[in-house]
């Protein structure tokens, strides 16, 4: 589905707060807009976004039409073990998207 | 010639004045912050609070005081720690006073998080107040209010 960009630090120390930034390409159609022929464009926003750290959910965002198109999220998680961050989201049309990032924990 | 002897003091005084002036300017440019104003009347917010009275002051909601484009307004919500055992933030919800869908977002922390600091971009249908509500694992409820003037509203209502 939608393309996305993820940014996490290349290397972090155990116990540090890790800044995670993600931006997802999605129109976040509010359902209040009309097309050129006057027909209402169906509402379709990303309704749920989940970030998992080594399989465990650490951050969940439930979004709606109040979030700007191409949603951007920035949050923090606590570094424990090296491993994988997986991001998954689903919109109201049922379309899913995902992204992966690896986190290297030193010390 | 006597005048030339005094400049060190005069210039120090002037410097203080400049610093003070700068501080006043900086204070005026600070983004909208939570204050002790009562919560705006939003039915969805009342339903979410379910009779609980949130504490104001600890949760911080940063939105620009003036937003040119309501289609994308930078939003930051922070809750300074440290959090006692069993007192971590479990969720933060955002409510808009004027949007057709008042509940804009809800963020959840399935595991305790040391640093609660979320940034995103919101849509705002006109000048209004925005409320953030944080719920802690122990049941405490915190809120923050930010007032935003929106020059160009997000066309959320089709007008």
C-alpha cells in the first residue's frame, strides 16, 4: 500500500529513550470533500497504527479525519535489546501497510 | 572626557536592558500552552472523561498560537516524568472544539514508557481550543488546553 519513511537512530545505548519518526503516504480522506462532479469522496483514514518492538506492541495510535494527510508521528520508546521495530497500519478500506526498522543497542 | 570614563557601566546596563527585552520578545513568541481555563464544552470529551475532573498543569500540549493552514498544524503533547511505579501514562486523547469529528486521535502505550512525547500534525476546522487528555495507569486524569487561531480552516465540513 502506501509508501512510508521511518527514521530511528543507528545505534542506541540500553535504557535510552529512542526517538522514532514515521511518515506514511496516505490521503486521510475526511469524507467531507467532494470531487469535481460534486460527488462526496468516501471517508478513508488510517484508523490504527501499531509499533512493535521485537514483537511486543509499544505504541498504538488511533487516528481519524483530525490528523493531516500523509500522517507523521514521532514518539519515544525505551531501548532494551537489539532487534526489530515493526510498524503496521490499516485504513478504513481495510488496506494494510507496514514498515520495518532495525535497532542496534550497545552497552 | 568624563563621559568616556563611564561607558563600561552604561554598556552593562544597556546589555541588561537588551537581554530583558529579548526575554520579553521570546515570551511573546512562545507557543500556546495549557492554562487553567475551564475545559471547552465538547460532548465527546465529557463522555470520555465520564465525570472525572482532570488535573491541569502537568500535561503539556503545544500548538502554534497562529496557524496559517488548518490542513496541517504541528502538534506536540508531552508529559514530563519521572513516573512512579504503576503511574505511567496509558493513553492520550486529543479533542477538537470545532472539527466535525471531535476526537482527533488517541495514542496508547501498551508498555510503560519513560518518555511521553508525541508529535504529529492535525487538521483544524477553524480557530478553536484543543484539549489533550492523558490517563495514567493508576487512574489519574490529566488535561491540557491550547488555543489556536487558524487563518485558513481545513475544509472538513465541505464549506
